[in-house]
C-alpha cells in the first residue's frame, strides 16, 4: 500500500461554512497560500445552511463581548460586501415586541443594551406606534431596529469561495480530517481521508469545524485537553407559513432561555417563516442529531406566535427545516460568548480554534475573520 501524498502549505482552514470561508478569504488576501478542508461535498452544508439568513444588528449581547463586537462590526462589513458583490439582500428592519405589560421592562432593557452597543437606527415605540407600523401586530411596546435585514447567504459563501480561489487558494471537498498532530517544530500535520487520501503540513491552522470543532480539537495530538470547553447541542426547528405575508418587518418576541424566541422572519421574496424554537438535546454528538421537524412542535409555535399575531389562522404552518447550535452554556445559564482561542491562550503559534460560533455567527463572519488573521499573522 502506497504512503499518502504529503502536501505542504502556509495555511489551512477546517470547515467550509460561512465563518470558515470568511477566515480563509481573509488569510488568502493577507498573502498566504490557503486551503479549506471540507468533509462534505459542498460549501455551507452544516450550520450555515440551517439558519434564518438574518443580518443581526447587535442589540442583545453584553457590551464588549465578542458577540457584541463581532456582530456590530460584522454587520457593517457584511452590508458593504453584499453591495460590492451585488448579492441580494433586504434591509427589512425588525420589531422586538413586548406581548404583555410585564415584558415592557425587558424590552426597555434590550433598547438600552442596543444603545450601549452603538447600534444605529434604534427607537423605543409604544404598542400603538408599533401596531401602526404593522397593523396585524399585537403588543404593548417594541424596539424598532432599522439595521436588521435578510440576505442570500449561499451567494455570500460563493463569493467568499471566489475570493479564496482568486488568491490562488482552494476548497477541497470530500476531505474529512482523520487525525491531526502538533509537530515538534510547531507546524501542524493533518491526515485527510476521502477518495484520494493525503497528509498536509501547515504553519497556520484554523479550526472552524462548527458542530465538530471541539471534536477535532480533542483529537489534535499535542493539544492540552483541559483547555477545551464543555458544550452541548441545541436543535431549532422552523415552520413555514402558508398565508399571504402580512408583515413587512421581522417580528421578534422578548428573548427566551437559549435563544431569541420563536420569531417571524421573511425571505427575500417576502414569504413568512417561524422559528427557531430551542430544543436542548442533552448531548454533544453531531452525528446523532435528527434534523427532521417534529409536527407535534407546531402546537407550541401556534401558541408562541399568537401572542403577538393573534390572527394566525389554524392550519397555516407547515414543517420546514431545522438547525443545530453548539452551545457553550447549559439551560438556565447565561448565554456563553464566542470563543476564539488563539496562541495567547494555548501557546501554539498559528493555531486558532473557533468554539461556540452560533447566532450571530453568520452576521459576524467577516469580523471574526479579521480577528483570526490578527492572531495568526
């Protein structure tokens, strides 16, 4: 049996989701030969293909946190990128609504947090003013966010792949990582499977493997396992709405434990969709996730949506799709921040692990990429 081919390069990114592609494009543009290794047959088949394609404004996150900083900067960079590459998007705006008097204080706190976070285009509305904007809505108060939008996330990822290739890099599909080690000279060696197995040695390694990021880091020979985060998985289901659209903005309730609550989003054609909810799976095995949408969850969706849209008719929603998030916090714990673990934490020059990159990871992708480049160059 022949030994696998050994390739050497300057930078490797594991995972061809939105964040991985953004990191690879930024690294390639810094002048380094860069390759992306992706186990699946195409870009964005994981977390990046199972989201609501919302461009978040940055109102929810603790000031100074990685989620706050990367969401706000990433949103601004993303709009610029979409315009420059002529990718479809709509700056719809959104309303975050209080559906009871008891929730008004929570809504006011979200508004104040958004102001502290430097988010543009925010205003606090009475229920009457919010319902004047969206006549089908029922609420007691609302935060209006004008910077929120929706976009074609697949076209965005295609544009990033194009940027990588224009700099001489490439994305290798069907290239699962079978093993990895930190060499004595500080470089990284990966054994890659697939149709034509090969070994690759690199000076810089970015782990953007999404749901599998901790699994890969755990298997990396020479990396201290005590530095790895505890994590669990949370599934989120979406239902499509069969009625004629009756909202022009995204409608979000006050946040719930583990997420932002069952909200109404719009696609680029204006069609309405509900979700995601939060279903804690109680394990950390990505291979054990069942992405089928349970029709029995529809009852909870009707109840959640009718709190702010009482006109939702019976029989109007149908199962659509689901996604899964890598959670670095557990139920009843405060939401954990993104972890961008670089040499300042683990001491290995050129190595960055991206852990817990869930919402607003898609919005934050271009900003996260800048941070990654700073850590490895």
